[in-house]
């Protein structure tokens, strides 16, 4: 009897197991906030238009007067090549032009005589046509000599490198005595047409920028030197090393203290649109899409729901759909939950 009673007691204990304990989780209550926080960027000042000046012909560099920081004016000679060969070509072209002019004069006179004799019947048509052909050939030779003379003048002018616009020398290439090739950079000129503030910006920041953001640029070491700007150009390809995009902000009437190469800080005001942000740890996978665990405040059970992700980084996730203000989302312990499981909110219950 004692043994039978013990068995009944054991069966009763197995039939009434202890209820499962609620799993502790951390949560956050959803609320929308204005996402108009400013973005700070650090960059440098560069010329809006920078050009590398080089000779159009090859040769030995006679002089290079360019020095870093020098200001140049339009038409100012900054470098010269040895021009002896080009001057000889010019003399040859001049002599060829004089010879062509003499041949043309002789051929014209002969043709005019043949034309008069033919009209009087004292010469044959064959002689007249031969004189006409010689006159036309002499005229063509004169045209060719004039073109060669112009080309020779151009070659002589190509031995001088002149600035085509006012600006500042930012780089200097080969020195006097070196043999340079056509198109090789001799001096780099930053034209005074304008100034840009250049920044290396992550793709995430570019995606969040409005169409025409308000941008304030100031010197990093002197915030009192300020200029306004607008985005002028965004690089279509990321830098292969940093994976950032170069953004050029055109400065409006920059102060003289914003020298080329100066370090500047930009403040970008983004549009103030309500957004929902949750910790990145709350995000999980549900039906091969981003999802979160939602806590039912009545019975303290969880359920999974898919959300639309607008943007994300290592700390937070911006959600554009799937959540409403006031809902409770699990932020820690998401990997150990299952639908309908009871949870205990850490910090809200003993």
C-alpha cells in the first residue's frame, strides 16, 4: 500500500509540471523623432578649375619660371623650349614662300602672253592650255608655301608656354635642361575662377542628403572664417581604398583666408523628416526579410513582424515601415525567442 501510494504521488508530479519561466529580454519603446540632425565633414579647399600646362611639342627645356605659389596673368610666359630647330624651319618656310611667289609671277605672265596670242591666232591651243596648267600649279604651290609658313610660326610659338588664365601655380614639373615630351605637365595652375571645398563622404551620408542641402563651411582652425556653399559635383565612383565618394562643394564668395589646401569643416543641414530608429541588435531575419520581435503589453508574449529598412549602420537601423509609435520591440535576446513565448522585461519587473 505504501509503495502504491508513492507511485500515485510520482504520477501526480509528472502530470503537473512547473510552468515555463518567462525569458528576460531588453526592449525599447518605438517613438518617432525629427531626423534633421546636422552632419559634420572635414575636408580641404581646392580650385574649382585646375589645369596642367604642357608644351604641344617635344624638346629640351630651356627655362621653367614657375614657382609654387606664384600668381600668373593671362599670356604670361612660364616656360620655354630651345627653339633653334623651329626657327630654322621658319626660315625654310619663308624662303619657300618667296620662291613660290616668284614662280607664280612667272607662270602668270606666261599665261597672260599665251592668252593674248591665242586670241590673235599666233599660238596653238595646246601651248595655251600648258601655260594655264603651269599657272594653276604655281598658284597651288604658293598656297602650300603659305600654309607651311603659318605652321612654322605655330611651331615657334609652341616653344613658349603661356598661362591662359589668371591663377596660382600649385605644382612644378621638370626643370631647365630636361628633355620633355608633348603634353607632359610643366606647371599646374589653379585658376582663380572659383574655390571648392572637397570632402570624402561615405555612401550612407550621400543617400540621406536632401536635394539641395544648406551647407556652411568654415576653417577648422578658425570657425570665424565662414562661407556658404552648394554641392557642385559628386564622384560617380568610390575611392577603391577608402570606399568613399569625393564631394565638391562650390563656395560662394569665399574669404581670402580660405587658401588653397586649407582644412575646412562643413555643416550640412538635412531635412527634418520624422523617422523611426531602433538599435541594430533588434534586427533579425524572418521569411528571408528583415524583422523584429514585438512584445504584446497585455500578456507579455512576443510575435515576429517584418519591417522595411531605410538605412542602417553598426549601431542603429532606420525603419520606414512596419512599426508604429508606442510599440515595444525586443533589442537583446532576439536569437532565443519563438512566437508566443512569454518574456520578462528587464528593468520593468523584479
